[in-house]
C-alpha cells in the first residue's frame, strides 16, 4: 500500500509542476505588461529610457558615451579590479572596483556633483560589475547613472582616449 502511494506521488509532483508552469506562462502572455522571459544585453542595443524612480539608464551606447566624454559632460567609473585599471582605462576615469565599492565609494563619489551623469564600465559582454556598481550608485542617491556594457573593449575598438597607470 505505501509503495503505491509513493509511486503515485512521484508522477503527480512533476505533473503538478508542469501544469503550474504552463498556467504561469499562459497568464504572462495575456498580461498587458508581460514579463520578458529572456533579456539580451549587448553593446549594440540602444540605451534604455530612464526609469522615473531611479533615473537609471541601464545601458548607454558607445556613441552616446563618447559624445558625453568629448563634451566633458560625464564621469566614468571603472568597476574592474584595480590591477586592470592600472593596465589601462578610459582617460579621466576614476577607479571604483566593485569588490571594494562599499569601502571606497565615499572617497570617489564625494568629488562628483550629484547632477553629473555617471557612466560605469567593465570589460566583457558578460561582465556584470558595471551593472552592479550602477545600481549601487543609484541606491546612494545618484540620479543619472548608466552602464557601458563591455565598455573597455568597445572604447578601444572605437579608438577613444585611454590612459595607463594609477591616475585618471
């Protein structure tokens, strides 16, 4: 008797999970504000519109970032480890490695006017350090923060100004 109940439960659990998943996906499809099932981030994607609540533009294009750089209208923050910053960084960028952001952010951000756009960057299409740093800065109250996805690579690809060493 106990063995048949166990066998019955073993096929009913996956069946219930499958039915639940189908109902959830179906409900998501009929919603006006459906949730995306897949989110693709790449440097070719245009910058998203700012969120009214946080001012965060999750992605900024290389063209928009270069224009802000040329007109000296943004501060660039390198979210990569300090050793990578020393090897090379966007000219004028400040180093704020994600792994030490909580300890060192005050020293870095106190020099940035609160209304100055901030562009965070790291390297690699799958690097999430700049995204995490951008959200962290928004949580601190900065309103104009963007992430330049694969920033170091695309910056170099466009032959934009870079520096090496420990100074911006």
